C-alpha cells in the first residue's frame, strides 16, 4: 500500500487497507458516485455496498442492479426484482448520501 499525507478532515471515508489485507467484511456502508464516461468503457452510475448487498443504479437507462456479493461475488445474478423493499431502502440511502456530500449529477 502507498503511504501519502493528506488532510483527513476533508475526506469522506476510511482506510480500506486493513480490510483488503484480512478480507474482512467492512461494517460501514460504502458509496460510489461515478457521473461520467471513461474511455475504458465505464458508464455513469452510482452504487452502494452495505453488508452483503451491493446496489447499482445506472444514470443512462435508470437500470437497477442488486447483488448479494457473499453468494454471487462475480455479480451475475441480479436479485433486484426479488427484493423491492431492499432496492427502495438502498436508493433512499444513496440519495441521502449524495445530498450530504453535494455530489454533482450527470447530464446525459
């Protein structure tokens, strides 16, 4: 792992190095916001991981994905249609976080 100096009061997050070394399940919810395209194929989306579940919302087509990553680590089986209450709960958490950090929205 790389050691760098930074102002920790300006960062929303925690260090993941210990979790990566031990493969421990992270107890905290992790949020992603990726509002742009990348030349390697990435598309605008936002996501969150909490416990065993990972929720992904695509900005282009509003497609929703939900995975239990402890059972489906390669994310091949989208279970969103089977768990509408979980989808709504995770969407609400993600929207709340986006407002708190003032994340810029994509213009598609």
